[in-house]
C-alpha cells in the first residue's frame, strides 16, 4: 500500500544552475494532491517569483507568505496545478527583476541598479521551465502556463509576459512597480506585438509605497502604484487584449505586502485558470 502522505500536497526542492551567474538558485515545486497516484494526469504550472515568500511565513521577508498551500486547500474549486516558487537574488533582487537600468530616481549617479531582467528571464525560460516539464507531468503549452509576481516581481512578470508570450499564457501582476523604469517599459510594450489570447490579473492597493520606495522615486508613492496598474491595463487593451481577459482590481486601504497579495491569490488563480481544460 502506498504511503498515505502521497495523497497530500508535497513540496520538493531543487537547485538549478544559472549559467550567466555561475551559481545555483533554489526552486521549489508544490505538487497537487494525489499527484503520485494519478499517474496519467498532467497539470498546468504556475511560476511564482520571490520564492522565499511563497510557501512559508517563517522564511518570508515580511513575516507573512503568499499562503499558497492554505489557498489551495481552502479553495477546492480551483483546478489542480503545480506551483513553482523561484527564489529571488536577495541583495541583487532589484537588478534581476528590472530589465533596464534605473535612471528615473533620486539615487546618486554613481549608484547603478537594474538591467539584469532579460538574463533572468532567459534562466526561467531556458533552464527552469524545461527542467519542470522534463521532471514533472506538466501541460507545457502556453495556455496552461501562468506566472505571478508582486512589486518588482510584478515588473519581471509583466516583462516576461511580453518577451516570452509564446510560452506564458496567463499573468498575475500584483502591486506593479513600473514607476522604477516606466519610460523603457512604456516604449517596450508599445513597440512589441502582444498576445491577444493572454489572461492578465492586475491588483493594486490605495496605500502602497514604503520608505525603500521613497529612496528610489520622487513624488506620491501611493499614486505612483495606482498609476502604474492603470497604465499597464490601458496598454494591454491598446495592444489588443480583450477586456474580458483582463481583470483590474484596486483595493481601498490595502498596503504593499504579502497580507494583501495572499488575500487575493485565490481570485487570481480562479481567473487565470478559466481557460484550463482537463
């Protein structure tokens, strides 16, 4: 008789080599209930950035995780899925999640940040996704592949949704921080052809922004976060995405943290998975 633990959610850990950094990055894979016994079943995959904050509050930067495991357990209507948490680069997080050099900030000119996002995207698409598709029973097509990120993780999610549109069919973009490099992103999204089949969930609160943000930008941070999400929503519409494949959610009084993001994760997953077929 198979161990009864096989019937429950299982988290597996891997360390994959990042070719451009010559180091290994931890990724963790949450397998759906009954994965080991449903041997003929293949599953959609959701990739999540800031992997340290995805599964356990004890290791999350803010002390509160995305509560992915409780979200799946408490929402049995959600389709079964594989969730992949990709750790961030910690002190180099801002460089890895920002595709362009940051020039629109009050930082001293001798401090250079950003510009590593394209290389990180290549790691996800060329190393992480092939590894997951090879070692697990996935549905590897773009329509069953989603990506979720918040803040700078939302920036790299939005970027990869354009750059890797042939492989990513659904995006969850929480608390987008595109104010950090708005001009190059605006230029990029307007010149690239968007995928009209993508589904995109956008979330932002009205009380976003913290002291770290204040060091990187002039002006009203709360308004900046709202403006970023509204601009991104408008750009997706102008790029040809049907309005019924977009969901923009602005929440009064919510702040820039995993408490808010975890609260809306089930709604996001429900929306992104509407086109998934068994």
